[in-house]
């Protein structure tokens, strides 16, 4: 089952939901303002992203929404501190949508080419 993490106000989250609906691919939407990812879910997304981004620090960097109004609170932190700050402020700092296909595949942002390979 595909999970989409994001907020209801995010246009990109609505785009992701429409993408999966149109293809009749079942998904679960999780509103980060109501329920954030657990530590295990967050870690599995980071690990999946690390495989495609070339390491954990690169994955964390790719997951940060650089357009967020709270970006300054994370921009100048050490890499070791960024992951914790991102986990604590998912709804404000995470690039959306975060789409997860099982434990081994995840994307951040609009990634329709990758989603097309998910069944």
C-alpha cells in the first residue's frame, strides 16, 4: 500500500493523490498536521531516499523544503542536527508530498516517473 504524507493545503499533495486515484492505485493519505510520521516510518523514508540520493546526509538535504518559511531554522545547522530538526517539524520543513511504497521505496516531491513503476 502506498502512503502519501503531507498536508491538505499542499497543491503537490493533491497532485499526488490525483495521480494515484486516476490509475486506481490504492493509497493512504496521512495529514502531517494531524499525525506525523513515527520514528520508524521517518527512518525508512530516509533509508529509501539515501539509496537514490547517495547517502543519508544527501537524503535529508533532499527532504528539506527550501521554500518553507521556517527554512532558516534548519538551513545553518550541522548535518548531524538537521535530521532531528526535520523529524521534529515534519509539517513545516518536509518537502511534500512524501510518498512511500512499502519500506524500500520513497520519493519526496512530485516524482511521477518513479510512481508509474509502483503497482
